[in-house]
C-alpha cells in the first residue's frame, strides 16, 4: 500500500518520535511494536494498536518511549 511521502523528511524513520499524521511512520511503528511483543502482525492487531495510538491523549509527535509504555499498559498480559 503506497503512502504519501513527506518531501521535508529525508532519511530513516524517526526512532525517537511517532507522528500520527505520517502514515508510513505510523505503519512502521505499529508493525515494529507488534513484532517486539511477539504478537501476530495481522490486520486485526494492526488496527487495534493503530486505534490505541490515535486515541492517545498526548500531543503529536509522541515520544516513542511514552507511546510504547502506554501500549504496554493497555495490552500487558
């Protein structure tokens, strides 16, 4: 699935911040989060995590560490 490219951002995906307005960055973060938690990277799981990211009350861009901690609180077993 192609994502619109922000011509002002050059280089690798930001490793410190997650932007809810950059579809490629959000998709990469969600997939990396699921893989790091040994969860199936499926459309269903992607949508669950994506919704949690979109509903996060912090301002965008979101510090990656804060977002991971938030998701862990929601989905910790």
